[in-house]
C-alpha cells in the first residue's frame, strides 16, 4: 500500500484529497492498511488545511453524529495538543513509569532496524515505507513502535525522535505522545500486537508467521514487562533492505539547492515601517483576509527548532515547495537575528503554533487559530477524559463548527 503513496505539497491537492473522504468507508475500514483513511496528515501538520476545514467539508456532504469514528480521530490530534499545552517539555520524558525500569531500555536504535533488516516482514515493510514515502498508516506506526520498545527494548524516546524526522506529517505532540501511549508511559498498559493481528489488517507481504511477533499476547506481555530483548532472526532479513531502500540523511538545515536567502541590511531596510506576516512550516497558508495592503510576507524556518529536530531531505523539499508558493523570501533564521531584521517593522504577526512559539522574538504577535473542539482548561490525563469534557452535551458534529 504505502510504497506508491504521494501527496503533492500544495493546498489544492489537499483539498482534492479532502473531497474524496468517505466517512462511512473510513469508519468501516480505517484499521486496515489498505482502508479508506484520509491521508490528510501532512496538510494538517503543516497548516495547509485546518481540522475545522476538514470537518466542514465532510459535513457539507451529510450529517455526522459527534461520536463518529472520523470526528473521534480528529479529536486525538487536538487531545495531544491539549496535553502538550499543559505539559510542555515534559512530553519528551516519560509521563509516568512504564512496564519496565527506564534504565532497562537501550538508547541506540539497532542497526538492523534502521536498515529494514530485522527479519520480521511487517517491521521491515514499515521501515521501508517510512523511508520511501514519509508516511505510515496508523496501525503500522503502532506495530513499529511496539516492536521497537517492547521486543527490542529501545527507549520510546529514541524511536520517537527517529520516526518524527522521517514523517512528512511529523508532529511532536501526536508522535511523541503516541509513542508514550504504545510504551505504556502515557497509558495504563503497553500496546502489544502479534502476527495474527498483522495478518488481519495488512496485505500478504507484511505477514510474519514464524517470526518473533508470532506469539500469544500473554507471552508478549511477559516479554514487555521483563528485561528480555528479542534479537533479529539471522539470515531471515526481508528482501528489500537498505541497499534497495536507501534512507535520506537527516538534515538540520534545508538542502542547499532550495536556495534560501540570508537576510541582510537591505532586507531589514525594505521591511522598515511595513507590516509583516511570517509564514512558518506549521502554517503554510496565505495570511488572514483583511491584513493591510502592502504587508510583506516572509517565510521563516526557526534555526533553533531545526537544530534540535532534524528532518529528512524529502520533508525539507515538501515543506519548502509549499512555502515557496506563498513567498520567495524564505530564511533559516535564529530568534536574535530575526529580531534585528524586524526591529523597524511596523507590526509583525504570524499564526500561533506550538512548534514555532518558543523560537519567536517578543515583537512577533501570534494570531490564535480557532480549534475544532472547545478548549478544556483542566489538564486531562486520558483521551476519554478530554473527550467527555470537550464534547459534553453535543449530539451532532456540526455543533463543533458553531
Ligand atoms: C507511533 C505513532 C506515531 C505517530 N506520529 C504522528 C505524527 O507525527 N503526526 C501525526 O499527525 N500523527 C501521528 N500519529 C497518529 C496517526 O497515526 C496519524 O495521524 C495518521 O496515521 C495519519 O494518517 P491519515 O491522515 O490518513 O489519518 P486518518 O486516519 O485519515 O485521520 C485523519 C486525521 O485525524 C488525525 N488523527 C487520526 N488518528 C490520529 C491519532 N491516533 N493521533 C493523532 N491524530 C490522529 C490526523 O490529523 C489525521 O490526519 C502517530 C501514531 C502513532 C501510533
């Protein structure tokens, strides 16, 4: 399924994909790797389309109850944002103890995993898809994370950092908190899967009979709660290893041929006295209507963020293709330099977003984007708690858009 997956980096392509969403088929088949999932995640992560637009488009074709599967899954994205907004940096450490002592996990990813050569077809197929497309079906993400943490005993944080760098939809809240959910440090038990589960939801090349995942759930639970590590099967490596699926290098800065400029004194002079709208990788859309005529549009990649979180070259290219459609002025820039360049500008604004917020100089005024679900001010410790509070009294999904 995923190896032919491609999403064009423009809003029109995202809207065309949105027009194809079939909520009934989604609810019936979403757990299958070839099911009718939306494929909208790169557009949502990078702000080309919003959750509100997704729901409005779907509802324009028919009503949905609030508890519909699709609405529920959109809710997971906002729930993870809710947790991030309350926990901040703490989401990058275990939220609570998991099934094993933290010290019992390795920090380095095994080489065979990174080369898609574990000998478990489901895992090797997932790694190859991740490298080839920057996308994985939700079930494949869960299987891969569960294998890494519970069977190979690699700390969830190492797996999360690796996966988020390759995903086109890499989102620090959805990704790192999902890994914690699988690990059992953000949920009450470890998420486990076996060969039978893969056979039910994935196409034949993923099936893994006779491999280390071909075990009962009781045995897998014992392994997850022990210090046991299951080594790769020697000589059983899947056919397409890294020789046929080379992975992109991870980059802290955009590939040189993208032609980003460095702002100089002339750029600062050109912005003096003008209103400025900053486009950034998590809000790749035009400025809000009604912005003063003559507003300068500048694209920024916050250097501090990218220093900490590298991306695959493919992701840089995807994001920059979308950004360059909005503005030719794109800078990889740190907060101090941005502050100097904009010092004489009239008013500087951008769309508020948690990935970029820590790296913006104080003069940049973030505009709040409306969320899909009503904000829940009390910190919730589970999705069900958050869902109950945010949808209390609502029957129809359309109530979210009022
Ligand atoms: C280990 C792991 C890592 C993940 N990393 C990311 C990530 O970096 N970025 C990301 O956007 N999602 C992540 N997810 C959640 C989910 O897998 C993806 O959002 C989904 O697979 C994207 O494909 P889609 O757009 O076809 O989803 P669909 O099933 O069509 O869902 C529509 C939209 O709803 C939201 N959504 C659906 N399921 C979830 C979920 N479980 N959690 C959060 N939002 C959801 C997404 O925005 C998605 O685009 C991760 C899940 C796991 C288990």
